[in-house]
C-alpha cells in the first residue's frame, strides 16, 4: 500500500490492517470484506482531515462534449463530504476513479472504485 506523505490515507490503510489482523476479513481472499470495512476506513481518513473529497462515478452526462473536454484535460468534478455522518455505504459506492472509455477512443471517464474486482456487488454490500 503506497500512501506517500498522506497521513489521512495512511490512517485509512492502517484501519484495514487492523481489520485484517483482528480476522474481520482476509486481505488475501477478500472473504468477509465489504462496504462497511471501507466505511470504517474512510471515517478514519475523514477524522484526520475533517473532510473527504472524491470523484463520483455518477456524474451526469459524462458523455457530453464539455465533460469529455474536462476529462481529457484531467479535470474531474469533485464531491466534498464535510460531515462524518455522510461517510456511509452510499458514499463508498459512489467513489469513482478515472479510466479510459472502451466505447469512445481517447475519452477518459470515471468508473466505480467499489466493489474491487473479483468481489461481487452482493457480497460487498452485504457486509
């Protein structure tokens, strides 16, 4: 896990380390891992900064010309969480990461970060 000099992200990842050490889930297989593990980790991250900023994969009209231009320039509209009670399963499932679009050559869009590859939606969201 690379976190650089980001203390808040370090707290997020340390939370996962503790979850794994306590046997709450298996980091190698993903067994027992789910959205509530991420909620707890994002709350730890939020607690350091007092906010959490992310890119939503649910941005409306990702296919419009303006958003395509912004995305190609590396500009992604952000969502800011400024209340810890907003750090919940819906927020976690809204987090996106930039990715190439398979349908539009050269277009970079935002896709869901969760659930991680190999973990079905139902399993991830049942925790």
